[in-house]
């Protein structure tokens, strides 16, 4: 892998909640080593564990020294790619993580701010995805489980590094997962991979985000 190109750190998770597969890692690992917008993608798998995921993320950011960090996670039930606008400093786990931990009303970072907004151009990314015919939205909640935990941690760590931008995307189930759940939405892995490429290209190309409607009423 070339060392001369700026890096994109792209992370996905291992399976959780009884699932045999996690679509986030399947899509992320397919992009490892690819060149997108003059940047080289470095993929890392994080465990669906509060403590261990943070340690591995910290190590990956030290090693990779990325210009852009994008976390990807599974949001079963959502029908579109969800660009997360905000991550909150809260862990409130409905189910235990893969290590058996189930924090309730605990901060991600003890002395961190209440929330961080994505520093990626999510409106430009949304526009690019929609123009490509991919279902996508701006989401205003990354939940309070390990995805939000990592989204917050990414933004916190990026805030300490000059010029590093970070954000998080939730993706739907794969069709093989949705097949076991009547009426569940899904998205093919190839489409998720295409969406990640498109979103990253827009992130690389855009320094000042677009002013586009992306809010919600409820």
C-alpha cells in the first residue's frame, strides 16, 4: 500500500445480537486498499464492545494518521443509508455488548462535551448519494449503543488532530439478514459499497458543506 497518499480510515464492526454477519464490516473490508479521490482506504474491524472498540480505534488512528475517518455500522430496520449528524456522550445499552458489558447512563469520554457534530460534509454526501439513485437520509440519532460510542470517540479523537475530519454512517441489513425478518428493509452489499465510495468522494471533494434541507420534524 502506498505511503504517499493521504489516508481514509474506514471502520466496521463484527457481528452482534446473535447475527452471523455484520454488513458494515463486509462492505468496509471490500474497500480496503482502494484509492478514492486521491486517498488510500485503510479498513479496520472493531469489536462490538464498548471498551475494546475504543482502544482499537485509538490504536488505528495513531497508526494510520488519517485525513478522514468514517465509521460504518449496522442499523437493522432502517431502509436507507443514514448519515449521522450528531453523536452524544452517552452509553445506555439496551442489550449487552459482545463482552457482556451493558453500561447504563455512562459517558463515552468522562470529561468530553455533551455531543459532537459530524465534521464531514454530510449534506454534500447526501446529495451525491441521492443523485446516484441510492436511498439516503440525514439521521439525528446514532443511538446509545456501540455505534454511537465509536462515532463520538472518532469525533473526540479527531478534534485533537489538526485537519482530521470524521463522521459515521449507518447501513441497513443485508438481504440474507432481512430474509429472516418479515418486512425488514435491506440493501445489497454491492450497493452499500457503491454508496460508501460515493459518500467518500463527496467528502474528499467538499471542504464547505452545501446548504440543503436535511432536517426532520419528529
